[in-house]
C-alpha cells in the first residue's frame, strides 16, 4: 500500500496515458508503438530500456498475434519486469552480517536525502532489535552533523561525531571503535557529498573506506549511492561520477513520491548495472521500502 501511495504521481502520469492510448487505438500498429515510446521516454524510463521494450513488445505482439491494443498493456508490465531483472534473480536485500558488525557507507551529493535515509534505516534496524550506531562523516556541509543527531535522537540510536571541518577518516575510526566497544550490529556512515571537485571526492571516499576496511574485515558491507528521483537524468550523471570514485554496491532512490517520472528507477538499473535496493517514498521515518521490481511495475498499472 505504501509503495502504491508513494508512486501515485508516476502512476497517474504513466498509466493514465497508457490507458488513454489503448482506448484510442483500434489496432496495434506503428503509430501505436510510437506513441507508447513517447510516453515511456516522458516518464524517464530511459532511452535504452524503451528501445529494448518496444522491440520485445513488437515481437511478442507478432508471436501471439495480438490485435487488441488493450492486450498489449499486460505485456508491457511483464516485459518491463523482465528487462529490469535482466534474466537474473536479483535481490534488493541489504547485506547484513549474521554475526558481528555490519558497516554501511552512504555516498551521494548534498540534498539527495542521505541523512534522511540513514535516519529511516536506523529506525528500521532498531525496530528489528538491532543495536545501531551512526557516524557523522559529513564534516563539510554546514548543519550536516546536527541534522544527523536529530535523526539519531528520533530513532533512539547513538551518533559518533567530531567538530565541523574535522577529518572524516578520523570520525570513521572513532565510530568503528565506538561501534565495536558498544557491541553494535549496524554502523551507518554518512559522508560529504561535494561533487565540485572529483579528485577530492575520490580521495576522501577512498580514505574513509580504507579506515573501515582496516578496522572491520570484510567491511564496508554495502556502499549505497543515494540519488534523488526528482532530478531525473541528472541523477544518472551523478551516479556515473560516483561509480568512478568508489565501488557502489546498491542504489537508494529517494523522493520517488515527488516525481511523475518514476521510470528513472528502470533507467538507473539498466544504465548503471547496479541494483536499486531501497526507495524513499516520503519524509517520514517509515517512508523507506525495499525495492521490488515486480511490485513497482505492477503498481504503476493498478
Ligand atoms: P542530504 O543532504 O543528502 O543528507 O539530504 P537530506 O537527508 O537532508 O534530505 C534533503 C531533503 O529531502 C529533506 O527536506 C528531506 O526531508 C527530503 N527527503 C529525503 N528523502 C525523501 C523522500 O523519499 N521523499 C520526500 N518527499 N522527501 C525526501
């Protein structure tokens, strides 16, 4: 239900247009496919994905000898899910260790919803009975540390911090020691998100990661790149930069509730080859969901 509500804008943009399309056409012809293509591109599904989908639809229509445009609608969902999954069973599960400390590093530019996502996830794990610690690794952006503390208080978890402007790698070192000595299950690490200087960004992320790797064998267990769905194609450009700077293991797509172009989920998956693991569907503590391609695509039409 949450998923459906969060997708309301995309759903009305996308499914209303598709419904309108299938009701206007008497038969499935070139014009029909061309209009469908436009709708999909308009929903930010991404050029590559749209082309692949249209090709697959055309051959499926031929194979099944589909005449009625309304029948194409069901095939669209089916094919979109298949294209998304790329033939492999993919899990959006976060790699949480059974025993010992799990370290999750969050990267992404300012304003995408990194702090909010960390707060939401802290709340989730706390509710599961886990001990959670947050690391205030964004020492650069004014107010970032305080904001993380507010979320820490809300979720009822500890925040490890140093002063503004301090070395993020030193904060991480402190945070790891604190997490260990407090027997924490999960350490969620915030980082600074300045993209203006790619070399700095790379160096900083590299340094932070090195500390984590050295202090916790096998960590970080996830490097989650947070992207803002409302920024559309810009999110893709950011993602490419971060992908060059560090090993991203999963995407968190926030503010999906705030866009009618939720097709960006599909474009991101397709173009980056990184699984979307979590989606943000609002500003509140429980507005975070594991991403499920089937639920998502079928949610767009229901
Ligand atoms: P950060 O700079 O990356 O840490 O971004 P913040 O966590 O401060 O988030 C920036 C703004 O986006 C805040 O106003 C959040 O409330 C808002 N935000 C974050 N995630 C979501 C979401 O999933 N949906 C909506 N509607 N707003 C969100």
